[in-house]
C-alpha cells in the first residue's frame, strides 16, 4: 500500500513538474537545462514529500518567476553584475531546490514535523533571498555591505537595504502562509494535515526566521568568500567569470569554487537548520 502511494505520487510529480517546467520555459523563466532540473527537483519533492510539499515548491517557483519579470527593464542595467540571468539553468534550479529535495529523500526514512520545518526553512530561504534580490535592487537608497556598513552599488554581492530586508521577511512569511493553507486543505480532503505536523501559527515565525537567517547568510557569504571578478572593460566588480560579450574577467577575491549557486545552496542549509531549531524551541 505504501509503495503504491509513492509510485502514484512520483507519477503525478513527473506530470505536474513537467507541466510547470514547460510553462516556465515558455515564459522565459527557465533555460532548457533548467527544465531538467525543475522536473528532477519537483518529482522528488512531490513524489516523496507529498502534495503539500510539492505545492509549497510551486508557490516559490510561481512567485519568484513573477518577481523576476517585475520591472525587468529597470533591472536589466544590473544584469552584468550577476553571474546569471533571469532564466534559471540547471545549476540554479539545483542550488535553489537541491537541499529541499534531499530533505524530501530523508522524509522517506524519517517522517517528522522537524524535517518538514527544515524543508520549509530551506524553501523560505530561497524565496526570501529571491524577493530580497528582485525587490532590493529597486531601493532608492544605496545598499550597504553587510560586513562593515559601507555604501555599495545596487546588485553588489553582500549588499543589503531596508527594502531588501523587508522583502526577505515577506518572502519567508509567504512560504509559511502557503504551507498553512495547503495543510488546512489537506485536512478538508481527508488527510492528516495540521494534526499530523502539529503546526499552526508557529509556521509563520519559523519560516520568517529561517528565511531571514538564510538570506543574511547568503549576503555574508557574498561579501566575504564568494568568488568575485573584475571587469576591466567596464571597470566594475562582477560575479561573472566571463562577461556578456565573451571577454574573460580577472579574478579578484573569494574562494574560486564558491560561486552564486553554491552560496544559494549553503544559505538554504542555514535556513533549514534555523527553522528546525525554532520548531524544536517552540515545542520544547
């Protein structure tokens, strides 16, 4: 019985993630390789975590894709600073959803509210960080480096602003609200939902705290050890090893292997640990 349930969920996961990924490709939210990554992540999370886990993932994808398109023309001026564009490739999809998929795999062996909280913390982090990036760069005030408060250009790795911090909290809160809504719906459909997870309003501070911790970790890594290059053509720092015109950039600082994708993955781990810790604290 249990095996047949997982097989059904995996089948539905393949179909649903394929439809969402295909739509993302048509809307220019995903690159071709990103479609593969989105289908892999979606199938694992939906198939092993369940439909509530999968719907939280879809909430992140839909909202983050929408924000990427918001005021796109304004953000285009910062495109050369970021390592990658708005269309997520395989590396980006694995960086944003890879840890969540690993947590779903762990749930196959250990079904626990703490593990679900960790999953939500990872999703809250990538959502909060996306919101902070997409909205923070629109701030009228110059961002400040998280390590020393120095004023930096918009889009600089490690730069934070009050607008970005507000977007971070809103992004984490959104994941909590989505989880609560889908868990409540699960109860209406005959599932265990909230009673199974033991989660009510506690989800909101858990996802906000996890998202904030993970997003701040992302900024700190970006300001300290993320690899940064210097474009001699544009006389600016950039995350790109190769400029948009194909010219190579000069290594400036940071760990060469720690690009933006690895920063996203590690920060999602921080958010997952924070959310799991908050869950344990609230239920001590």
